[in-house]
């Protein structure tokens, strides 16, 4: 158990809908990352937050947005969903905001868009 | 943008055989991290390398960072079925602090 929690575990929704994925980092970790993993694909970095502020942005679509709240939990909002958005979404956390910190991954949310 | 290329994409070995995955970058990396993702699981941090020519061992796993800090490798001696999974390398994604992951090497081990 990494200490990172993600809800829900599974999500099935229709095209055009909007969903929110939630992540609680390990106790004490200030940085949260979101990744997308499609079938047999690598980990696509989406976005990073550090202590409530956006720190780095990857290949995140404009239909996707995220935020980190004062209690450091984070939410990833996916809107106008398309079939191609079906994937496993991981949240990870680290103690600091730099790339020398090891990342602890949550169990993921599996999103299926029908 | 920054990229780390990983080869091979897949590797099938007989239990007891050795396994190596390679990670390459076109630019110098300040550090590189390795993660393992078991089937159906989430990535788990294995190790970080920061020094040129660094070699670190974890039981049957040997991690190396190239002298030029542009490549890295993970070698597993005498694979076991518990080694099954996808191994990812990850390097700095830019100046901000995120990591960029390679596409991973999926290892299957035949008993």
C-alpha cells in the first residue's frame, strides 16, 4: 500500500459526459501528479501540482483540468468525454516538487467511456 | 520535449535466464528513476541513479547509469516468475519537476 488513495476505482460513463477523479496523497507529500495509461501504453504525464499551485503541465487536453485543494487532495476533471479517453488514470505523490523525489502511485481509476 | 526511449518493448524469457532493459536519452539526464508495474497493479519505485557511471544492486537487480548520463540499464540475473511486469525508466521532463516515463519493457517469464 503506497498510502495514495484514488476514488473511484472504476468508472463507466457515456461519451460527452463529465467525470471527476479524486486523489489523496500520502501524508506529508506536497506534490501530486496525474498520469494517463492506455492499454499497453506507457505513462503519459498530464499535470503536476505542488502545494496547491500548478507546477508542470504535460500532454493534458483542454477538455481536462485539475486542481489541488488546501488539504492537498487533488481532483482531475474530464469533460466532453470521448471513446479515446478510456484509460487507467494514476495519481502519484511525492514529498517535494522536484524530479529527484520518488513518486508513490495510487491504485488508479479505470475509466471506460461507452 | 524531453524523451526517454526504452528497449525492448517486450521480452519473453525462460525462468532462470537473464534479462536486460535499456533506457536512452538524447540529452544528459541529471538523474534517472526506475519503476516496476506488476500486471493489474500500479508503478512502484525501484531506485534512483544520479552519478555518472553509477551502479546499484538490489538482490538480483543491477542498475547502471552511463558515463555520459544519457543511458541507463536494468539487468535481472536468473529471472523468476515474480519478476513479471513492466519496467519503466523515467527522467526529468524539463525545468519544472515532473518526470517523463519511457514506454516500458514488458517482461514475461515462462516457468
